[in-house]
């Protein structure tokens, strides 16, 4: 099974985002598969598959994260004629309800920002609150993508696990700036615009490397 998982990952890898590949690798190397790595493919059957699934965490989201990788490996093994049975058909995802958003109201945002003494921190969080960009998009944003004359920002890249890549949705979008998001950028100009690189940097003036 260990060899099958490695073969599947090597074939799947080129089509995956860096962060997804990292997640798949961590999942395969996790303790969930400790009892399976040394199993011979010819010995794998329905009962053993059900036993592994029963031992996974009960939390639906965690279960699905592991089970989805497991199912893909089994499906690859069956299509490659390395497994006798279509075991992947017995791996069923669990339903889970995502909690609804619970955003800060305007008064809470103002209290938080007022307590921030660091100018860059306040600029970052005020822009975050009033632009709606993801953290991975915020730290990857560069001045070249900002058009203060039009009041827009082009979002086409995100930074996760030390690499810049496409956005989570895989699309490029143009965000119209609210007055407060624009005000935050106006203040940030004095800090980083001259360098012409990333809009937001760390306390040492260096670009962020990961979220």
C-alpha cells in the first residue's frame, strides 16, 4: 500500500497546487495509515477498508480530509488493476455543517483598530476588514496591482506555504476599494510604495513568506 500511495502521489502531483500536494503528503504520512503501509495489495478487502474508516476521527471535516485521499488511492489502484476489488466505492464522505460567518460589527472593528499602536498593523487590518481579501492574498499583494486613481486592486496571486500561486478560486478578480480600504492604502504608501514591491511587509521591512 505504501508503494501504491507513493505512485498515486507522483502521478497526481503535477496537477496539484503546492499547498494541496503538501496536505496530501502529510495525510499519507499520518498515523491513520500506520497499519496499512506494509499491507500487500492482494490482501486488501472490504473488511479491512471498513476497519480503517471506522478508526478515523469522528469529526466529519477531519474524516473527509483523510478519507478523500484514501479513496483516491484506492480508485487509482483499482483502475491500475493492482487491487482486486473496487474498494474506493465503499469510502463515503460524511456530511458536515459549516458554521455560519460571525463577522465583527463596525463598532467592534473601530475598537480593535483604535487599540493598535503599530501603524503598519493598523493599516493591514483596516485594509483587511474593508477589502475582504484573504490573508494569503493580502500578504502577496503588490503595488503594481494597485490602481489608486481608479480605486481598484487586481487580485491574482496568493502566498501559502512559502510559495506564491494562483488565488484559492483559481480566478483573477478586480476589487473596488471602499473609502476605508483606500485610506489604509494611502497611509501605507509612505511605508512601502517607494520600494515598489509588496504592499504589506513584516516589522523588519521584509516580505512575508507564509500565512
